[in-house]
């Protein structure tokens, strides 16, 4: 994979690092579905402007809207709402740790339902990265025992949705849609789906947007955490793999702590640096493909090409 893919991984982790904090603060005035609606609406405006400026085609008539809607609901609308609800019962730091189980679910879902191939280095890297997350946030048996089980279940449900959705997005990208089109379709369908739920079950308190703090947080979640972030995410899915793209969840707790230090003057413990080093090592190992399998695949492709050439002669 190119260096740009790794740069996208770091950039996305920095963007999503503040998301759990923003969601936690917005929950004081908005419901989970309302937050999902507002951030998808803001993100949709951003991707529309980007596509117009860059003259990227929207392809409204060519997009397969049923698969797009299914992917958007599973990969975005539902997990966003589940994360919001889980944060009404869990600390944002604990939510980010549970979110880090996404890559493991992605591999499992890929192997079971999407004919993906897993290899030892992936599992080794995931195991190392999970240890790094535990070290980073100083997780111990006491904190685990005190976890609210409903909040825990909602967060795990969100990660499972991400696992399925990332595999579905890979299928859409393989059909010729650009990452801009997939981002546009995702946010449009998410806005409609989450908006329907928000207006029918919660009611969106638009008056609360008059607060400068709330407006900044919505813009942060929408402009960066949705519009720009999903372009980066689908870029990593397209140029790397769904499994690699979801590894951003390992770095999110790190960047969340970094943002806390930068913006809130929170103290950084030695566990942050140790955990960060372990996590980066795990991500690097997991992203290294099995050379033997690659050689076997390359040999098989070469053999097929030779057979085709002999037939053509």
C-alpha cells in the first residue's frame, strides 16, 4: 500500500478522535437520532460542494440506490445512533475502546459472508493493537466489571454494523462508483433515514443550535467527521481493504487523548506513549500481506493469462 493510504489513516484518526467527545456534549441537548441527522446533513453539504468544485459526477441515475441505502443504513445511520445511545450510559473513553473491536469483526464478517481471506499476520496485528488500547486507557478488571451492559451491547452492535457496512462499501466501490459518489450516497441516505427516525421519535430541537458551542460541535461532526472523513475512509477501502480501513478505530483513542491534552490541558500519562507505540506496531503488522499467498495468487493469475493467450493463438 502507498504512503498516502497510511497518511489517510492518520488524518482520519485525528478527525474521529474528537467525535466521541462531541457526541457526548451534544447528547445534553439532542437525541442520538437527531445527532446522526444533523451531522449527516452537514456532511452532505460538504461533499456536494466538494464534488461541484472538483467537477465530479454525481451519477444520480446510475447509482444502485437499494444497495446504497442498505449500506448507508448499516454502515452509518444505525451505528451512529447506537453510539449516541451508548454514550448516554458509558464514558466516551470506554466507548472508544469498544469501538476498537471493529477490525476483528470486519475480518470475521468478511471471512464468513464475503469470501475474504484472513491470514495470521492480521490476527497477530489485531491482538497487539488491542493490547495497546488496553495499555493506552489503563483498562483494568474493575472498570470492565462496572460497565453498563446495555451501553456495552449498543456499542458492540455499532461495531458489528461497521464491519458489515465496510464490506458492503467495498462491493460498491468495486462496481465502478467513485469514493465521492459513495460518500454522497451514504450521507444522503443516512440523512433521510436518521432524519425520519429523529422527527418521528425525538423531535429535533433546532433552537438549541443557537448555542455557539452546539453549532461548532455539529459542524465539527458534519464537515470533518462526516464529509471529509468518509472520503478518507472510502479511499482507504478502495486503495487498501475494509479490514485496513477499520483499523483507524485503534488510533482513535490515541488521538482523543491528544485532543484532550491540546484543547483541554488534560494530563498525558506514560501509558499513552506506550499504548500508541504498541498500537502502531499492531496496525503495521496487520497491514502487511502474506507474501506467499500473494505469490501464489500472482502465479495463478499468470497461469490463467498464459492459458488465455494459448487459446487466442
